[in-house]
C-alpha cells in the first residue's frame, strides 16, 4: 500500500496539470557589484524534470539556492503553485533539496535522517513511521534503516538523501549536481534509477548540473545558462539539434563551426559563403536576416561524412588531410585538417571501420554533409 | 636527500625527552623518600601519602579547586561557544575585527594585568554597589571564566568554520527553524570542540595561580595557592606525593581518552571500508540482483515495489 499511496497522490496531482507550476519572473541577483543572475525568466510545468545546465559560475547554483530560500533575489519574483515565495523562509517553503554532498546528518541513523523533516512538522508518531518506511521502500533502503550514514556507500547515501527530500512530499524538488559525488562507472545506471523513482512519485524537479550528458539523459527540458543569463530553453533533443547560439552549440556536445556570410536567402533554403570552404554552404531552410549578415554554421561531427571520392553535390564539402584518428569503440573520431589549417571533427561509425573502408592517417579526404545537417547561428 | 644519522637522531630525541621528563621522574621517586629533606634519599616510604590524607587544609583546597574548575568549564563553554559561532558564521559584520581582537585579547594580556584590573573592578563595585562582598569563590570564578572564554571561542570558531554549511541548510530545508538547527544539528556536530574546550577550561582553571591570587579572599584558597604558599616556606615531600597523584590521574585520563578515540576512529574506518566494498555488487549488477536481494531481506518491500512499478 505504501508505494501506491505515493502514486495515488502523484496521479491526483497530475490530473490538475496546468502550465507554469513554478515561475521564475525576471530574477536578478547581485553579490555586491557582481551580477550572478541577470533577468532570468523560467516557466516550469508540473511534474517536469527541468535541468539548469552551465559551467561553474554561470549562476545556476545561485538560482537553485534562491528557489530553496538560502539566498534572496535582488529583484524579481518566484511563484510556486501561484504562491509568491519572496518572504517565505526556507523552513516554511514547500520545497526540498537533495544536496550535492547529500548532507546526511552524520549523528543520526538513516531512519532518523528521513524522519527529520516530518518531526519538524509535528506529524504524529505512527504516521512518521509509516511514511518513513514508505520512502525507504521507494528507494529500496529499508534494510539499512538502522545504519549511520558513514556505513553506507555513495550510491546508498544518495538514495537515502533522495528519500529524505521526498518524504515531505514537496511541491518542488531541487537536485544539486545529483551525480557528481558518484563514480563515473555507476553514474549512468543511477541516473535511470533516479528518473524511475521521480517518475513514480510524480514531483516537479529542478536539477542543476554542469554535465551535459546528465542533463540530456534525465531532463524533460533544460535551460543552458552562461554568465548569469539563460541562453536557450528547450527539450534536450531540440537544443542539441537546433542550438540557437554558438554557446549552446559548443556547450552541448561538440560541433564544427564555419563562419560565413549569407549570400542568398529564400524561404526554403539559404546559401552561405565561407572562407574555409571552396564551395558554398547550402541549408534547406530559410533564416530571417538581411543578406550579407555574418553567421556561423554548426555541423555536428556525426553528420559529417568522409570519402575518398569528390562528393557529387556542388555544395557542403571541403578537402583535407586526416591528422588524428581516435578509436572510441562504437565509432572513431577523425580530425581532418583543412587547407587553411582549421580542424574539422568527424565521427565515423563502427560499421564503416570494420569493413576496412575508412581512410587512415595522412590520407587526403573529402569532408561533406547534406543540406539538412547545418544549423545557422546568428550570434 | 640528506639521510639523518640514526645514532644522532636517537640521542637528540633521548636528550629532548630526558629534558622534559627527568624532573617529573625525580619528583615521583622522591615522593617515596623517607627523609623530611627533599634532596636526601634515606629509604623507601609511603608515609607522605598517608600524611596527605590527614592534611585537611590541602583536601579542602583541592575540593574548592575542583568546584571552581567545574563551574568555570561549564560557563566558559556556554559563553565561548556562543562567541565562536558568531565569529565563524555571521560573515563580515561591522566591527568584526574589533570583536575578534577583543575576544582573543585575554590570550595575550598578561594574567597579572587581568588580575589587577579585575581586582580593582571588584573593589570599586563593592564600594559603590556593595556587591560582591569581599573576594571568594564567586570572584575567582568570574576571573577564570573570563580567561577561558577566549580559548573555547577559538576552538569552536575553527571547528564551525570547517563545518559544511550544507548540514545546517539541509536541516533548515527540512523545516527546522534556525534555533532548532543550532541545537539539533550544529551542536552535536561540533561536540568534540565543545569537549576539548571544556577540558581546556577545566585544566586552566584547576592550575591557575596568578589570577586566583588576586581574586581570592580569606577562606577561599585553591590548591595551587596552598601549594605555592607552602613551597615558599620550604619544600616538603608531601607536595611530591600530591604531585605524583595528580600525574597519575592525568595520565590515566589522557591514555583512556586516546584509546577510546583511536578505537572509535578505527571502527568508523572499518565500517566505511565495508560500506564501500559492497558498492560494486549493489550498484553494478543491472536492475539488480543485489538490490532485489536486499529488498527480499527486508521482507515485503520487493513485492510492493514491483507492484508499484507496474501499476
């Protein structure tokens, strides 16, 4: 019955699904003269797992701490379920956080750690026991209820921390770099487990991470942040396939960027001339912008094809010499040097490699891609 | 790299220890001397220990010292913890530097000056307010607390500074008010600093002579005062016996505390090692035999979770 109760609550909650469960409205945070957050706006839907992605110092942790109530915003508002949280202290917020270091109280057992939040609320004793057991079952840690935190492995500590932050049934769950304290080996599996548990409980989640793979794996939507500003918001695939800026393109995955000038712009295609290429760049969708505008074109390495023969198409190719080959198992990473000294990265699939047709080090090759592979970036 | 010569380092080490412990060893030996003269050995005897038991003045003084030391230790820990916590946590408030300096000052101000100034204060207060009447336990206690607060504050401050804020934030996040966080989370986590601060205050108070000399009055002679006044009249083997007993008690205390701490540290390390040895089996094996096993171990839950996952 334990897990079912949690689930019933979750489904009841998801029935009244509406937009904008959590709203971050024009939030500015200054530390003295330094601006940590610069007019940030976010709308997070109910039961969504939303990731804040960025390198260290981009303001993502500050935003998380503002949501938790440990920092106050200099300007702007935060609404959760329609309630303005500006004046609500952290100990009265319907928000719980799983800390990067887990912050399990070392002098309490697992059970007491998980019960801590409920005891502060003055929940009756028998209900506490019931809900703690329910939460520990959810993360499969009931067997360890009487252990102290130092008697647990990293993965187990993480699950206890998760149980502790879920047991109060928060409206918003905050995850601060949830995987960073774990070994790389167990990270991926833990990501899936965490997603399963969060899905089962049905809780709105904001996660902070600097690991783009983690964000891509776990998040329903993500916001790429840089220098206190949100650069792009969208679903992971959308942000990966259609980055809106050089920063997004380079931060999420790796990419090849060609700078150029728009020479022809029609509703269904655009031609761009670049100094790096002997032919024009051709992209099968239009852009909005004047002719002669400076743009960059992003082409992902997995979209790039290497061939010994000159490509048939009159666009989107360039000649070069293979400089490095890194075998990655399922694919090989090629670095091809162009005539002007620039490097282009290409992924060659394992199948091509095994057929023995892949070019080798020092060979002259043609690098090409099709008309739907390039993305035009205007800033 | 220069290799230290072994005989040389051993002899230097030996000399160092001899310098430190020879006087104490001599003192212990001479406490069993039969002669009344401290420097002449005339045979083995335990009569000075027996004499100690009959010495009412010494025993009263010892009790008084113990009482003052206990009171001082508790008061100094209460006030010092407060000060240390504020210094470590309240960021850079105005006059922080001044506050820090003033908390630390008693460490460097000569005790004689502290003693004189406190004495002047108490005398002036007595003339103006009629309180405190004369000098005694109370005034000694005030002086000792004043001295010890600095030590406690420094110990607590450094411990609180290295304490991960996340524990307190987590407690607050889970609904505990700041005051509750302090008592339920912060205090237990800095308990070791409180204990060392307590012990430090206790010993400082127990053997303080200078400050006490200024602040004591008739009928409130602490042990160090009595010992000092007697030694001025001539060395007495009884003092050697007293010192030997003290050394014995302190050694037992220190060794026991060390043993206890080392044992608990070793146990903790072992438990942590065990927890992490289990990690690969728990986490690596997919979705996951180890976890299924642990769930089955707990009885019902494995069934429950599976049902939960399907519905």
